[in-house]
């Protein structure tokens, strides 16, 4: 089951990159219909843009297959846990919904608001994948909701704000996926400043959390990974803006966005929420205090 959960997480992240390839190569309307490529054909005639877009659709089948396999394994009676079944089912449902959203996006000529929703749904699926991965690990038995940890909740909330603002920058900038696609009516410099400001807020929240937990050695690695990912992502963001948003660096920035989001979610779910020994350790500390 754990291997299946890893496959779900990897495929969910990978399809974000194949989707980014579609947008960054202006292949978003290489197939201008859905679920077929064109009104007359399921697959495109040979063309670069057509097969980049159609390849993304084909890979969506791999993503769905990984999710369905995980769901089937989660239904096995021994061992069977409700959290595995719940999150694997959420991934299957979310993946199907994502396919529909992608189709609606194509039919509406890559409307930037729909493109943003398409990306944000992928981030939600990465969260569900993290939940499934934790539920599939024999070393994690959650005893309480991660949202009871206000510091990690704040980190996730600010990170979500950073990601949402990033989609607005993308919807305003030049990498639309096709020359005919509309863009959002924001001023690019102004919306970029909003996005950048939120990144600095995230850095401040991470530092504040680290200072509050300076004696909590078990949770330092997660915060360190998140800080490194955030700083590197910020540097790439400044670089891509200074160079006029070249496609290659934008692709790196998309990878960085997933790394920051995954690091924040993982810290929130796996490291900031006491499980098994962590719960006993917290109880011991409370008694000592």
C-alpha cells in the first residue's frame, strides 16, 4: 500500500509538470476540443503542439490508474483503515474532477481563471496524496487533528496564499499556453509585488515558528527543509522576473512551487502533529512543566 501511495504522489506531481510543459510551449490549444482532440479525431494529426497537449491527456490516464490501484488496495480487509480508504477515494474523485476542469479549460480557450483553478486543484491533490502517504505508513498513527497546531496551520495558510497569488501572476504574465488566450486584467508589476510580499510573510512565519520551537529538535528538519525550499524558490522568482519570465526558469519555478507546498503540507501533517512517540513526548513535557 505504501508503494501505491508513493506512486500516487509522484504521478500527481508529474502531471503538474506535463501541464506546465503544455503551457510553456504554447500547446494549450494543440487539441482544441474535449474529450476528443478535435471534433473529428480522438488523437491529433502529427504536430508538436497537438502531441504535447495530447500527451498530457494520456498521462492523466496513468495518474488515474495509480489512484484507482491505491483505492483498490485500501479496500482490502486486512489491514484496512478508514483514513486510507478516505484519502485514496478523495484522490480518485479529485483526479476525475481535474480531468473535467482541464476539458472545460480547453473548451473555453484557456480562460486564465480556469487555468488557475486547474493548478490549485493539483495542489489540493498533492495535499490528499500526502495524507494518503502518511495513512499508508505503519509508523504514523494520528491521534489528533493537525489543525490544533496553530503554527503549522499558519504556515500552510500563508503558503496557500503565496500559491494563489502565484496563479494570479501567471494569469497576468506572458506564458498563457496559447497566443489567443486572454489574460487577467491585473498590472503585472503590482500583482507580482503582492506575491513577493506574501513570500516574505511566509519566511517571517517560518522564522517565528522556528524560534518558538528552538528546543523541539525532532521538528527542526521539517522547518529547515521548508525554509531552504522557500528561499531558493524566492531567488528563482526574482531571477525569472528580472529576465522577463523565460519559459525554462518558469518551469523551475513551478517545480519550486510544488516543493514549497509539499514541504509546508508535510510539516503540517507529519511533523507538527504528534503521532505515536511524539504524543508521549508531548505528554512527558507537559508533566515536567
